[in-house]
C-alpha cells in the first residue's frame, strides 16, 4: 500500500471542497484517507504515483493549485496527531479512512 500526500491551495479550491472531499471518499483507487488539517489529504492506495497524480490533475482540471508526493513514515517528519503516524505505518483496514482505523484500535 502506498501513502501519498495531496496538498492543495485553499484559495484556489474555494467552494470546491465538498466536491474534492466526495471525490476522495468515493474514488475506487483510494483505499483510505485522512485530512489531518485544512489543505492536506493523506491517501493510501495501491495505485502507482503517476496514476494518482493523473487522477487528481484530471479532477482538479488545472483550477486548483496542488501537489502530490509519495510519503513514508521514515522520510517525513513533523507534528501530527500520534494516531495519524500509526495509521500511515499500518496496512489498510477498510475504505473508511482514519476513523475506521482508530475505531478498530479501540475495540
């Protein structure tokens, strides 16, 4: 499972956030996702990097400034909720994103 970071510009995204959120939730190539804060989505997918880039480039249709990069726990740092770091390291548990992972950890 690959981890990707999608960073987007809040200004150029404007009113498109609900569409972007829905797109990510329903996309067949996205196994899980998390939004640790505005302007960032963390995505888990079996798809290769170029496929993910093309998917978002087509959806955002050059209307929204954004970038996508592959990430792995050993190559990134910073301050996020501890659960998000664990989620990035973990295999996928469902297509529901971080919330499903956290609920499974509590059971």
